[in-house]
């Protein structure tokens, strides 16, 4: 059976692509001879990515942020060839009728595309939660066509099941694959230890540089008390590490490359602020940090689930008092686990230091993150379901 198992994972987001990797590894562990491939509806991947990328792909301006009819992003993507790309991807999926199982990882659009293959389809619903908004009648009609749906939380699974949908919750797949690997980043346990998650989209270099500038304001305030700041800048697998390093250098960070320390690819230290550029050690980065400063999507949510308080900022272009649409959605999803601070460095520094001095609030944020995100185990449950579906008679 294992030798005949032929699985196509379909994702529509950078975070969803990483989650697809967790599921792929779980399938491969249980069925080593399985053929596992990945169609990314959003973004590209390195040629040596695993599982192997197949089908049409492209980098579009929004980085996949067109949910909830975000019209400006949608218009930019259409101008960059979204419609043609989608038609090509749909055509590719229609040709996948020889697959054992299709696994759609993302939102209902991802599932709708995957159903074109007309094969048993497992839907891993990472993008929708009743904590934000329930599935609409139209969305439920599409989700009902999936063979099995794995909801991202028990509350959402129960709601879908009440509507007659084969939905279950078996752990949050986002929380699989981020365990620490033994890399000790906290070289100064007395320092303020802060992780920076700039995201995996094209603006990651800008986001990383802007957050370091805010931390320079924090470091100036803490220096008088003899306390340093350590900043761990996460480089996502799909991000350009060289571009992030260049952006940091342009903002005054004297980074030097490191080749002897796994996970740390560059470092800088001006006495009051130590900056480490970290890749392929996300669990270690979260383990070392007291608070996470994140402009990411999935990575912010993983950090919250890891019981780390998460702080995001409002973009300078947003109207005062109005939260940008994506961060608003994430705030509703994570609740008290996520705080949103102003972007101006001095204001940000004041808010962050007040948070760090409030252990009750920090514990409330950590507890909220664990409750909203749930625990790991979802990838193994999806893998078991995939293998079981492949074993069923056609």
C-alpha cells in the first residue's frame, strides 16, 4: 500500500506551505515509499525544496493576502497575472486524477481548487476560525465536499460538525514541527530577550530593519540600568537572508556572517543591543525569547501557541486608531495573546518596557495563546487519515 501512495499537497500561503511540510514529513514517517509532491498556489520555492514543488507557480505582489476581498491587494495581483496563473493551476489540478489523495492546506478557495482533481480530499482549514468569523453558507457548501476536514480549533470543528460536515479537531497542525533543536541562543540570560518575526513576504527586510530601529530605542532606555537587549531575527525558509541582512546593515547594524554556529547565520553587538540573524531554528528562537515582536501571519500564531506573548505594530500608513485589516483579523483570532503597539520607536519602547515589567499581563498573554492555538499532533492525524483513505477501495 505504501508504495502506491501518491499524495499531492496544495497550499495557498507561505505559512501554509510550511504546514504542508509538517504534514509531508508525518506521511513520509508512516509510509516511507509514498510519493509526496506539493503545489503552491502562492509563491515559489527553492529548486531543492521538499516535498518537490510541482505545477504552475509565481510570486505575486500581495504574497497571498487577498482574503476577505482585500480589493487593493486583489487588484495588484490581477495586474501581475493572477487570473492566468489561477487558470493554469486549475488546469493542472484537473489532470491529477491519478493521485491517491489530495490534501488542501489553507482556506476554502484552496479547497475549491483542489476539488478539481476529483480525488479523496482532506481539507486542513488553517485560515478560518469561529473566533474570527464563522464559515458562510457558501463556504460550508464547499467544505462539505471535502472527504474529511481538520479544523484549526475544537470550537470551529464542533460548529462545522453541527452543520453536517465531516469535521474534526485533532491538534493544531501549525504547532507541529517547531520543537527546539538544542541551539542555545540566550548567551546572556540577564538580557531582555526578544524574537523578531518579520514574516516571509517581500517586505520582510523592511519589517526586520524597522523592528531593530525600535529595539535600539528600547536598548538606549535599558542601558542606564545595565541591562542589554538580545534580538533574534527569524529568517523564514522562503525569505532572502541576504536581503534581510542588507536591510539591517543599511539601518546601522554592523552584521558579520557566522559559519561555525548552526542556526545563527550573522550577528552584531554594539554593547547594548546584540542582534542575531537565525535560520532553520524557529523552535530554539521561540524557546529563548521572552516576548515575540511579529509582523508575520502563521509564525505569529505559532509563537502565541508556544506561550510567547506576541507584539505587533500598526503600519505608519494606517489611520491613527484604525488597525490594518490583516492585523485586526489576527487580533480577533489570538485575543489577549496579541498586543498591538504604535510603530514610532520611542512610543513602542515605552509600551514594550511596560509590558515586560508586568508579569501578570505576560502570563495572561501566554495562557491566551495556548488556549486559542491548542497543542500539536494534527500532522500525524492528517497523515493517518491520508493513508486510510488511500487504502479504501476506489
